[in-house]
């Protein structure tokens, strides 16, 4: 008997005193079911008259056994059930020989179990980590292969056969690629053919890992590539082989937690109102479709954000094209037409194009040169910069009178001398400001502070102000959609955002040079 860590001590003792027999080598004897105790499980100390033990790997033989037995009929008699085989469903002559090969497989897996089953299944050994570590260090793959009386080629053939059987019975389809990357302990939640297929793949992986150790192959295994430069079909891939990252697996399934479009807005007013415009148009914002990020003013650098959002994460390169490990995300910057003191300006179309090219340059720094032309093209639309018009958001969408009413209704405090007329005059002054580098841009918050002589009784709340102004903007959008008014800039830009997001499907799998993103 080959003693390995984790075997029950009573089993080892029973073997040494000659009380352990192999039912597979003994003649058949019917059970004498005189009492319920005859078939009840035996005590853990193996002190009963007889008991049957089996390794989990023996259950793999149920796959060919089921096909050998075919259909069965269940016959009820009182509270007892009997399984009856019809004559046409009897085991054929080839079944015993076939089952004997599965028996040898169970023997092989049981010999490898203490060393390879725990890493493959993700389970912690119950007999002690220190003892397991010592066993791993002392394990000799060559000695075990000699004891098994097999060759490495025979073992590889067996693992390929197990994977083929798993592929035939599995119901996971392409989702197998995702399931195999999950925590192995979660595989136990599978049932039916999916669980059986995963058990076959675990068995295959345990033997494959053993042969890898014989050949000193890397761990985890490197994805095999055919002479044509392509990986094997999914159902033929090993359990721990990886064809890219988790992002890549999700992408091949048309899934990703990453958005198709990220909208960067300058202030809290836009951040609060734009989602409501989407809802007005019947689109519920989902983080895997469109996200909105507030960058709090043009003084903040957007280059790093643009690079993180839009840079394609490339997978395997097949020369003619390269796989994507992460879906493309477009970047839409909605900004006021103003300039920052550090030289970043969005005032003119030329200014905005300069900023876009700066972002694209940083984004392409780690992308192969042969893809630069396509990613820079206008058809790719990776980075788009738009303003509302020549004025900031509030002045681009509301009259001075509407702004004054919104400020006063959202900030219920004692009004300063001059009241609403004084506030209107300050708002007109702000509106007349020209957007030039180095000069302050029109700002409703500045008018608020100046209204109180620079010392307002409370902070200006952009969210509360946005809530107060939304009914006014909603009415304008309603009139525009019905053709009774001009289209507000926010509606125009939200429609652009919807087009940018819808044009980029989640199933984009790769890039080809001199071609559009596909």
C-alpha cells in the first residue's frame, strides 16, 4: 500500500494487519439485507464487521457507466424502490474493459491526489500546512511515475481524452472561460453536467501538472499556440491555461464593468443635471455603459485621466491583428470655454484640438506605433472635447432672471440691501466677462459672493442650485424636443454622448492596423 499524507490512520492499520481488501479483485457476493444495520455507514474507526471506502476520483467512472447502462426503470413497491434494467439496456461486452481503464485512472489520481489535488481545487489540506509543505518538498515526480508504470506521453493522452469528454458534456459553453478563473472552491456550487465536466477537468489538470513537474514546465502553464499562431479551442484548453486577463474573458462574452464612454464634466451643476437629461431621453445610466466624472475646473490636468480611460490594453499579438484585453472606452470632455493659468485653454476650437492631441499623445505612448494612425483618426473618436457655447454652463442655459430666481430659491437666507435687482446687475456683469487667458471667467458663485460684499452668510451650494434650476432646464428641453425652441447645448452634447456610447459595442475583440476599430 502506498501511504500518503491525509489517509485515515485506521485505514493504514487495517492494511498492515491484512484486513483491507480490494472489492474490484473479489468475486461478487450479494448483500444479506437482514436489518438496516447491514447497509448503514460504518463507524469512523473502521471497527465494524465490514465497510466500503472509495476515493472521489472513482466517481468519474459514473460518466461512462451511465452511457453503458443506458436507460433504467424505477419500480416502486411500498416504500422501497428497485432499479430494473430492460434487456436492451444491459451492459455490453466492451463495458468491463472500458471501466477497467477508469479504475486505473482513479488509482493514478489517488496517487497524485496529496500533491496536486489541493492546488488544483483551491482547498487547504486538513492534515496540516507544515506537513503538507514537507511532503511537497520530498515528493519525487520521477519516482511516482515509475511506481505508476506509465509514461508521460500516456498521461498526456489521458488528459486530452478527459478534456474532450468534459467538452462534450459541459453546458457552460463559452462561460467556461469565466468559470475556470473563479475561486476553485466556488466550483462546488455547480451541479449536473457542469459539475461533472469540471471534475473531469480538475482530474486532467492534476495529471497535467504532474507531467509539467516531470518536464520542469512553468507554473501556471503557458497557453499553447498552434503552428498557425492560434490557441486551442476553449474546450481543449487546460483548466489553468489563460488566454489573456479576466477583462479579456469578459470582453469575449460581451461583458465588462468598464464603460463604453466616460464623460468628464467641469462642475457639480453639470454632474447633477446631465444624468437627468439622460433620464428625460429614456436612458438609464449604467456604470458599464456611461459614467460621469467631475474634474472640478479647467485648472486640473486631464491627461492622466484620459490615458487611463482610453488606452487600449492589448493581449496576444497575431501580427495581422492584436487582441484586446479590455474593451475600448471613449472619453468625452464637456468643459466651459475658458482658460487655466497653467496654459490649458479650451476657448477656441484650435485650443481644444491642441488639448485633445496632448491627451492622445500620452495615451499612445505605450501602444505599438502601427496602431497610432487609426487610434488618432476622427473615426475612432477616442477623445472628444466639447463646450456648451462661448459661456459657462449656467450662462449658456439660463437667462440672468432665471439664474437670480434659482440662486434665491436655493439659498433661503436674509437678502442683502438691493435684493434681487442688485443680484441681477451682478449676473449681467459676469455674463459680459470675456473668456481670455489669465482673466476670471463668468461665474454665478462670484455674483453670489459679491452680492454680500464678499462675505455671504453661507457657502454657495452647487447641488442645491442645480436642483432649483432643473425644472427650468427640463421645460426648455421639452420645448426643444417638440420643435418649439432651439436645442439647449446640454441636450446636443448628451445626444452626442449617446451616439459615442452606442457606436462602440461591448464585443470589440481586436485592433487591426490601417483599419477601423472592429
